[in-house]
C-alpha cells in the first residue's frame, strides 16, 4: 500500500451518529446526535419533513418529531445527509419506527350553546393550518437553556392526544395538555424564547405563542389577559398572561401546547426529554 493510499484510508470521514431512542411514539419527539472531526452539519429526512442538525457542545443535534396521527409502522424511511468540511457530503439510509402514543378517549365535552359554532370543521381546519404554519418555522438560534418548565403549578386534567367527543357528535384530537386552574392565575414562559403571536383565535381563545428556536414552540391558550407582544423576548419563568376561559373552552383552565418542527407533541413527555445542550 502506498503512502498516498494509506493517507486516503486515514482520511475516511469521521462521522458518529447516535439515536437517543429505539422508536418514537405518535405525537412525540426524539433526539439524534451527530459528531466527528470532519462534520460541518447535516440534515435528517423522514415522514415528508426535513429536520436540520444544530450545533451543540459536542457536535450537532436534531429533534425528530412524529405527527399525532402518524400510522404505526416499523420501517418509515429515514435518511441522514452529513455535510463535511471538505465540501462533500455523505448520505446514509435507515428507518424510523413509530409506535402507538396510547392515547385515551374522552367523552362528553359540552361546549356552551353560544360557542357551539366553534365546532365547525372549517373553523377548526383554518385554525390548525394557521398554527401549523407558525409552528413550521425553524429558527436556527436556540433561545432556551436546560429543561423546559411547566407554565403553571397545577394538576393536569385532560391529557395530550386524547380523542375527544363533543356535544355535536364530532370528535377532535387534543393538541395540548390541560391544567386545572381558575381564571386570573399568572402563566409563566416554559423556557426563554421570542413571542411570535399574542392575540385571540376562535378555538384557542387569547393565546401566546413563543418561538424557542430549533423549531420548538410553546402555546398558552384560553387566557383572560396577555402581557406580551410579538417580537418580545421573554425569559423562562417570566409572566406572560393570566388564565381564562376564552375560545372553545368548557370552563377556566390552561391549555398548553408544545410543537416541534411543525408537529404537536406531548408537552409532559417533552418536558422529560433529555435535551442536547
Ligand atoms: Zn386543552
């Protein structure tokens, strides 16, 4: 073997790819880590979406999220493209296993008569589209440090992902988790980020959306008062509004949503996720 040949062999790109999960449940997220001396960045493609890698202390990390209604399947195609410092790239193919989110059914959601029109499928569809378009923005800056916190110190009443049946006979998926609170309780930002939406919507009522960067958003709904404006940077724990009963709500509570790369994910599971730093 010539020296040149040996040099070529030793110049094989060093790429270390590790998945923090064996599978991802419907409506949840998983972390993928990428490192190596020759790595400049990368991107994951799966479930018709692109999940970029962002720089962390020891390399790069990506947050892959699975839609709430994704069919359970063992082998969705997943590809990783790694960009190298010499300008080339390496693509590898793998699979993503999606398991059940084991979401429950909840019946007897009685919307008051004067708000029944909010069960109109067109209003629902318009609002879903509006929110998912906000949630699909990927800001490369990571505003948060460490773990996300619960926005209010209260018990949860209704879990994320449940299939809810309403008094008009229709069913809807629950895109957040509900906390049991009365009206007027201060709500704090789950993590540092930039406010991107702070006004009323038909279903979510008065709500605040915070962009935390890396495609992670939190939403605080049915508020009675909002104390922040779009563009404002809020710190973790900062009071952003007061709980209420606005929008399609059956009584005072806080509806709290987390979205990752355009998909609603379980807020409680997301708070437990070991986030890269
Ligand atoms: Zn809710």
